[in-house]
C-alpha cells in the first residue's frame, strides 16, 4: 500500500477549504488527494493527473467501490498525461481561473463560473508509487529480476534497456552523475559498456551485477543499497522528470487563482534545487510569497513508519 509522504504538512500548507478546487499533478494512489477531498467538501473538486494509465485504472476502480463512490467519485477528475502539459490539461477540464480587473464591481455569469472553477492549490509529489516497485514489473526495483523498462507510460519513450545498451559511456556517466549523484558513475558506466559487448543488458539483475562489479566492497555494504543511485538516475532520465518539472512549475503559477497555494515534495537534490530557484526567482518578481523558509522534512516517527520518506523535502508558496 502506498503511504503518502508528509501528508499532515501538505494539508497544513495547502490549507484546503470547503468548495475549493485542487490539482494533484502526480495523483498516483491518491493518498494526498483523498485527504484534501475530506477538507474541500461538499463541492470542491480535484483534478488528478498521472502519466501511468495502469495506476489510473486501479485508482478509478478504487473510487467506484462502496467506500469511496458516494463521497468522492463525482468530485475527482482523472487525466492520463504528463504534468509538463499541466496548463493545457487544466484548461481542457474547466479549471480556468480569471483575474478580475481592479475596480470591477460585478462579474458576468461566465466569469463567476470560471472563478468557482479556479485552482486554489496544486501539489507535486515527485516520488514514484510503491506500486511501481512492487507490481508494475517494469524494472523499477533492483530487488526483483524484471525487464529494464522504467517508463511510467509504457506506450512512449525510450526504455532503460535501450538507454544503457545504445548510449555512449560518456552519456551514461553523465546521467548517473547528474541524476543519481553517483560517486562511481565513471566506473559503473565503463563496466556497463564492457558488459554489453558480450551480451545485451536486458534485466535488472544483470544491471545490479554490473554495478556490484564496478564499485568497491565497502560501498556494497552501506545502509543504502549500492544500486539505488544508478536505478534512480535511469528512471529520471527515461521519464524526462527534470525537464518536465521545469516546464510544469511556471504553468502551475499561471493556473493558480491569486491566493492559491503551490506545494512540491522532492526526493532528489536536483529536483529540490530547481524548486528552490524557481521560488526565489518568482519571489523577486513579486508573484509569490514563500511559506517554507527551509524545506520541511519528515519526522523521525514518519521515517520509521515509511523509510521511503527519508529524503523527502516539501517547499510551499502562495500566489500573490
């Protein structure tokens, strides 16, 4: 079962109120979304976006069960899409805030309807679902022997297998260094190129053995598994996660209603730097006010319950 990270803190900073509308740009198992839906009753809606059609299929089935159908199903709009296209998706689904002209006393009916459909908060949870590790069979986990796919959307993009078998040693090293912050990126990329000369690298266990051969013994016995950073880097590269985030953040501000809030949970220092820089830049322009002077981290108690939360950082801001 997917456990939502920093759920209490997300609710604190998004501050959902009755009848407000929100966008969960990475809805996944809807852990955060369901908590928001409890707060924005009776008419508040959530636009839930996810790249993985299988995840959305499971969520749709869940929302149709007796436990959720009456309370939530008519207030959740689910769209299978990359959040890099956030603004287009929101506008298509009727989440179109307007900004009344100063001094304008009365609004036309269509404008009032648009405001009622405005976006009062947006959440990006940049971690990937535990379902991908446990159930997807796409090679996200280094603990299972699966095909090296790693795509969220199986119908598009380059598989991890193609990436490590076709790209140059320098390109692979750059991916591991930038997206995984892997200190042995050069050794691992060299070992990958040597291994693929003998036979194509097709499975997770093949890749784990290559990584094991490339790194020193002490690195193999650290608390964090020695293949973690390589798998993380490949997943980020395969799904173009960094470029998608850079495209999505400005769009989030565009569709937020004034006074609306933006919250981003990152799990990687590169992601966090992008969010931090974006918030700083927009603060200087006067478009937002930062609500988190420092990133909010999970408590020790939460990490004990959910070790996957250990690297999470939450940053939040309000649109001025």
